[in-house]
C-alpha cells in the first residue's frame, strides 16, 4: 500500500490528488496516511496543484481539515513544512491565496487557525504571479469576525507585510480601504 499512495497515473496525478479531486478521502486511505505519514501530501498533479489547493478550490472544508491535520501530524514527526506555501504553476497562487479570495468564511477561518497553530504566518506574505499576497485578499475580504485573528497573525509577520505591493503597486491597506473597512 505504501507504493500505491505514491504512484502516479498517466496524467501525473498521485492517488491522493485523485482522491481529493473527486472529493473523496476514504477512511482506509486517511487512516493509512495518518499512521504512516509516507505519502507525499504536497506533491502536485500535472497542472501543478497540490491536494490542498484542489480541496480549497472545490470548497471541501472536511477535506481541507483532513489534509491540514495530516500536515500538522507530519510536521510534528518530520519537521517538514506544509503546502500552504507551495505555488500552483499557472498563476503562482498558493492554497492560502485561493482560500482568502473565496467567499467562504468557514474556509478562511480554518486556514487562518492553521497558520496560527503552526506559527506559519509568513505564508501570508508569499506573492503570486501578480505580486498579490494572501494578506491582500485577507485585508480586503475578511469579515469582522476574522479581523482579530488577522491582527494576531500580523504581529508575527515581517515589518514589510503591510507595505507589500502588488503589480498595481497597491498594498494590503489599499485593498482594505477600497472595501471601506
């Protein structure tokens, strides 16, 4: 079974990518991944998308929670990071970019809490192909309920986080101002 979770099909997709894309992570596969931690949970498919990116894009909150739990368990045992920072090939966005731009408050909360728990707030500063960081989206689209969590995370980011500029030379504060926040 160890080999089967790493194997790829003719589209260069791992079995985990396939399971996530179909919004199905069977109990057997999830148990196996939790126990062994050997599956490469940050490998990409033929379009450069990680299982986490696909789960966020599909709006599958249960899948996102399961994958983030795998990351936390894997990080504890191996010290490895998460694919929150792994860029998708076509636009250069990360799963965190995608979560922050979606109109899904529960998804944003789960991702932000994961950042807080793993002390990975630097992921908010990673720019995509247009220079837009997840922090830009968060500043513009976060609800008031997320502002307190956002401020906690900002305390742990670099001093330059609020003055990062996108391709239009706008900072996260510009994005926030446009939304009248």
